[in-house]
C-alpha cells in the first residue's frame, strides 16, 4: 500500500504529545490586539489540546506524526 500524504498545513499547526494527544495554538493572537485585555492575550499564549470531536480528522491529516 502506498504511503499516505500528510497535510502540509496541519504538520505546521499540530504537535502530538507523548501520550498521543494533539496540541494546538489558540486562535485570535495575530492582530487586532489593542481591544483585547491583557488577561485575554496572556491566556491566548498557552497551547491547548484538540477537542475530542476533531481529533479523528486531525489524526488523518498527520498520519506519521
């Protein structure tokens, strides 16, 4: 069976942890930051995990990661 192609954009956006969970960055930290509070911007810095509902589709995009 041929090798599957990884989705290039997904390779850059997601990392797999040691236990197989998928880490992602939070959205909304790139522009229009003046109206956002310092607390909100600080919380957006931290990475979070991909939701259970989306995990299957993300795993399919990055099969060898």
